[in-house]
C-alpha cells in the first residue's frame, strides 16, 4: 500500500544520500550532481554542496544481530547449494522440487525458514524442508568410527573392550552426543 511505498522510498532516499556523501571524496563531480538532485527533498537550510556535509555517523539502533545471523546462514546455504548442484551436474536453470536442510542447530534452521523465499529463488527450488539431525534418522545415519591409534594410545589394553561398545552406539545416542557435545 501507500505506507509500504513511502517506507521503501524513504529507505532508498536515505541510502542514496548516504552513499553520495561517502563517495564524494572519490567521485566529486558525479556525487555533486547526484546531491543537487537529492537536495531538493531536504529541508531548507541544507548544505549547498555535498562536500560541506559531514560524514554520517553509524546508527546503533539500526543494527539487528538476528538479521546479520540470518543473512550469514542464507549466504552459507546458497554457496553450499550451488556447490552441490555443480558437483552433481544439476544446472541452476533446472528447478528442483525440494531442498532438504538437516542441521543440528535449530537457530540455523529457523533462519533458513525465515529467508526461505530468497534461498528458493537463488537455488531454483520450489520448497525447503528443514529438520534437526536428531529427528532425521532416515536421512542421516551417525555411526562411530574410532581412530584406533589414538584410542589405543589413550586406553591401552582396555581399548579392546571399549571398541565394541563404541561401534554399538545408536544413531540417537550419537546425535545426542553431537547436540550436547558430551
């Protein structure tokens, strides 16, 4: 509606004005011309030249750690998705019906759900399905493969009795270990 248009134009104007002020030392004539056009929307008494304006100060209230986290997760997912498509020779032009994201961090899964539209568009998939590793026994199978040399040095002769117990650990037990770290 009208409020959304006004908000979008305000953000665009503020971004352009900030960029013009920041770029003025590098491209003085171009920025002066841009500022002359942007200045029309400023209140009376605004500086005559972009070169008379002070550099903008950061606005701490505009900082949102959740958005930063979500975007970092999105970038990582898109890079990983593109790598997997390339590895399996699946062109980005060919849409996939679904992307399954299985992770041990619920915050990363929530971030993927919040930015699902962007991820789907970038990876050309129709839907994203998210699940925790602990809930995905059919898709992810943990198994314990001990490093015999290291464990042998650590446990000595008792290692032979420990090894069958390690091999017998179930998916649920190993996913709990991965989730809790112990």
